[in-house]
C-alpha cells in the first residue's frame, strides 16, 4: 500500500488531526477523523440503505469529517480518480 497524503484539517493542532490520503494502488480514499458519538452511530445504524440490513457491520465504522475539510476531500476524490487512469 502506497498512501499519498492529500491534506490535514487546518483547524487542528499537532495531535490527532483529521487527515485524507489516497491509496495509489487501489485508488481508495483513506480517512482519519473523529469517531462518531453514540447518537450519530445509532441514527446511521437505523437509517441504512434500502435493501440492506440495519446496523453497522463489525468491519465498518462511522466517522465525522469536519465540513471545512470538503475542499480536501474534493482533492482526495480527484487524486483517486487520477490514480485509476
């Protein structure tokens, strides 16, 4: 796995900052961010996609990404798209 650093939350300090990378081999976007609180997790577990079982599978999680990171996520999407070419 070769992760390309895309960006980090500019509003955080030196410890534990939401960050975005793109896996150069798979073009997956990899995100480090805040763990969602129990109320958010419960809503996500209850509002699943049509045709899917309710709940959050053990191999998945719910994270929160600060809204001001949208430009960084757009850049990550562009980088992922380029990696697929």
